[in-house]
């Protein structure tokens, strides 16, 4: 399976070479797991120590793609490893028995393997790596709608399909809007697409000015769209445009009215007849016009706005931005086009009007500034539903950009529809109200389309340099040491020494059978070193565990180097199944010292141990047996350990 | 006319089958054999060696724990037998694994005598298996040395 990386031409053969960290304190299981993973062509690092694994993980977070770990390990809790892996966003798979499955999953394991694990189970684990990478990829790209470029989308077919559709949609919209634009420069790139295809009319300052003029001329209650349209005499403007704008304007005025009522003293606003309202409006507007000279440096931040009339501001927000209040924007033209003409505008207004303006500020850009939605970024989406607008300040931004973008516009008497295709301020910059957004308008055109920086988050990158799947092999013991007890870790005792001792014909000194007490076993375990052990126990070892110390023929011993000569021929007795090992052992464990057993075994010629002895026709053995016979009197209690043949000599 | 190689091969096959039929080995052992190839020619022997070492170590641990009369650490016994169960199942030591299950139960119920008895049996069982596998490997060796090929035995 191939997994194309972002960089063209670099084809990684994922999951080949996937880097797995295998952790298990059981060497048997670990070795088998390693081999299975190697068979799957993964790159394997194994360790028996959980601590070491943690070290490796922490040392380099990018060293592994996947962790497989046992959960019950002596040196550290397997779940700690799991948690660390999760922190690093690594998929961790538990490898234990069935009972640990739930625990593993609850601790966050992405999967579990039950011992013994089969090859085919391991052949699929790579999908966890892919899943994780997709997730982190999506997370990094961000919550704003990011699109996979079409070339990338092949990699994650399920995920990208939806996004691909969006790309197509917005692409179409872009095209159609582009056709309609005959004003401003670049279009807004937007992945947000409404499915609007018709061109949006942007109510620029000039346009609105004309509108207002027309309305005033007609009188508000007489202002019908048709007439307004005629008066405005704007090419391309439709009656519908005007109608909707008028509706919003009326709403705006109503809002103003309400706002005024909240702040006006009763006597000042005893009545609410529309004419008074209109006058107030006009007055307000006139006041606004009077304050044409806006301080160039005045920037009103959103916080400032809210400070002015925070409660009103927020109340408008709550009620939804459906007020179509619209400040005279004509005066803005003469402004210095500071970043926030509206803001500064606000600051100069008398308090009463300021309230109104606040509302206007918040609402007008939304409705009256009809930026082509299809081109807008996600921010633009907010324009669709005024009621959803969470932040009034955002409007200020749009105002800002709007205001600033109008610098290039001729003053009032423009006949062109101001299609504000250049508003692209992304949502996340709403908070930075103070920023002059002149530059932003065009440059932000591409902002929503954050370019996909390749599949840096996908495993492909991690495969770098790992294609040489060098096997990380442990120090596997050479074959001729297979079954060689000196590999055994416990008690440091070396049966090999014993048997070599045997073959060397050195039964050693006193062959006492120590009192076979339970405690004796432990004492023996602790106190014995190689020498002592050999002296005391080698014979017993040889007899009791003769079958363990299985001497092998030939030099190239599979199990034992130093074994007694054994016939090369196939001994029939070997082939017969051991049926009476039970008998042998029952004799062994009936309470006699184990030395007796071997003697009996010798006598009875039982296949299990007997054939060994038969095979080991060593002179040494004769000596040993003789000495053992002497010890028949030494009947002691048989400890638990002794019953296993662990008496007097430490476990091999 | 039965050549030595053919004879050996037949014995190898028969012995292998008998081990399976008597429950000494199960399909996991077959899996082990499948993992052995040119890249890891001694894989089975290696893993089996590790297993028997495991057995010795864990059984001694358990014996030691059980030796502490009046203060038997059943938890230790339990974790040891858990380990042993894992490794025996991994290599396909069927009888050993079965006994481990029983031993685990005894341990969970803190049945001292039961644990001791079970442990004995585990000990016997693994040694038996060890002997048998040694025989099997020896047969393989003999076949190879005689110039023959180790037959693939399908159970």
C-alpha cells in the first residue's frame, strides 16, 4: 500500500517501516511479538522495561509511530506508559490477557491485543497511526474551514470528501461573483459558501447616501422602493435591492427610536410620532454631518464603544442585529480614513446620538454593507444572519475595512455599485479592532485558504530515513546455548556448571542431603553459590532434573554444550510417549528425598528419566548413584520446594 | 527401501503429530514455526528456550513464595502464574497453559495446598515438554546432518 506524501516524488511504503515500540517484561512474549511485527515489515524496538520505554518516548517524541505494551509489568505500571503515549499523541495498544482489555481501553488505549496474538491482528494496527495523524492534522489546520487541496484529499478519502465539496461550492461562487464585480479589486476567497449565486449589492457609503437622500426627499412614509430607485438613479440597482435596504433602514430607524426612548428624558421625547422621530433622525444625522471633521488619529476600539454605552451595545447584540440603522456615511469620505472612522465618529457624537450610533454601528455593516457573501471568509457568514452576530465589535471591523476601502472611492456621486469584494477580514481578527485594515482587505483575500503544508502531520514524514528496516534484534542467545540454563536469571545458579561438573566426573565432596525443611529451601536459595551448590547437589540435579539437563549428541548442541555422550542413533525409548512420568513423580514426591527417586528411577528404568540415565552411561553417574544410595537414610521432611526438586539447589 | 533420511523424516513427522495429539502443543506452536524462515532460522528454538527459562524462573519464584509458611504472598504467586500463562500460550505449550489456569484459580482463592499441587504439576509438565521438544530438535538435527530436509508437518 502506498501512501503519497506531500512532497512529490517521495513515495513511502506505509505501513512498511512503521516504527513500533514493543514493551513486555516477559521475554518469551516479547521475542514472539518482535518476530510477528518484523514479519509485518514494521520497524521494531523492544524493551522489557517500562521505564526504559518511557525514557525512549520522552527522549524523542517523534521516534515511534505506535506503542504496543503489556500492562502488568513489575517495574512500572503499564498504564503509565499508556498515558505518556497518549500525551504525545501516540497510539498505544495494550497487549495482555482478556481481563485487562477493559482497563486498557478505559485508560485510553486505542486498541488491545489479547495474548497470544496472531499475525493478522498485527497486520492491521497501522490504521491507528493513520487515524491519529488525521486527527492531529485536522486539529493543526484549525477550526476555520480548511480545505485539503485536491491532491491531498486522496489520502484521506473519507475525511476530505466533504471538504472537497465545499471547495467546489465556493469556487463556483467565486467565479460567479467575479463576473459581477466591476468595482473593487480582488475577490474575497471564501470557503464558506452560501449557495448564493446572485450578485450581492454592497451598500457603500455613497450608495447609501443616495438612498437616504432619496428617502428624505420622498419622505419616509412615502418612500417606496420604486421611487427611491428612480431618484437614486443607479445603474444596475434593482427595486428588490432598494426594497430590502429600505426595510432595514426602517428597522434601523425604529431601533433608534427605541434607543432614544431609553435615554431620553420624558419631556424631550414625549411622543413618538414618526415625524419627530424622523426629525430626530435627521437632526442626528445633521449632527453627524456637522462632525465631519473626524480626528484622524482617533481610533475607537471596540472596548471604547462598549464603554460608551455598554449596556445598550450589548442589548442590541442580544436583540439581534436587525436594526438597519445606518449612519450617514457620506461624511466619512472626508475623514482621514483612519482605521476606524465610525469609531471616531462615535466619540464625537452627543450621548444621545451616540447610543444610536452604537446601534447603528453594530447593525449597519451587517445589513447595509452587503459584502458579497460568497466571497467572504467565515466572518462573512455572520452577515447572513444578523441575529447570530455575537460581537458587535466585528461590525466595527467591517466598518473599518469598509471605511478604509473607500479611500479609493470617489466621493458621493458615484454611480457604480460598490461591490465590496475586498472585505476579507477573517473572524479571528475581529478582536483587533484597532488595526488598520486597509492592507488587510486585499491581502486577506487568501487568508481563509490556509495552505496545507503538506502532510507534515501524517506518518509519511516520520518514515524519513526509516525505510531501511533494520531489525532491532535483541541479543538472542546463540543457538548452541538454547536451553542452556546459564541463561536463567534466577539465583544465578548454573546448571551448566553442574553438568559440566558431572561430565568432568567430579561429584564433589560431601553429598549430604540437608534437612529438607521448607525453610531449608530458601536458605539454600540464598546461600548457595556455584561451588557449594555443585558440591552438594549436582548429583541430585542430574538425577532429578536429568530430563532437564538433557544431554545432547554431537558438538553442535542445540541445548547443551557439555553433555554426556549420547548415542546418535535414535533411541526407540525416546519415541515412546512418556506415559508414566506421573508414576515417576509420585515416587519422587511421596516424601522421600529426591535422591531416592532417582535411584528408583534408575532401577525401574522408566523412560522419562531412565532413558536419560541409560543414555548417559557415564562412569561418573555410577559414582554419583553410589553416593546417593548412601544417603537413603537421610530422610528429612520434604519442603514444598523440594517437591519440585528445588531442594538443596537453587532453581536452575 | 527406506533411507535413513526418510526414516528420520517419518519419525519426525510422527513425533510431531503425537505431540499435538497428546495436547503438548497447540496451534500457537505452529504459528511459531511459521515465523521461522531464512531470516530467522532458529527462531523456534530461541523462543522455546526463552520459555523454559521463564518457566524455571517463575516456578522458583512461586515455590519460594509458597515456602513462606504463614505469610504466603499470593499476589506474587498470582503475578508469576499470570506471566507463565502468557508465555506458555505464546509458544503453544498447551498443557502448561492449562495448568497455569488452574493454578491461577487456586491462587485467587488462596488455596495453599491447591497452589502447591498445581505448581508441582506445572513443573512436571514443563519439564516433560522440554524433554520432548529437545527430542524433536534432535531429530531435526539428525535429519539435517543426514542431508535431508525437515518435513513440513501439517496438523
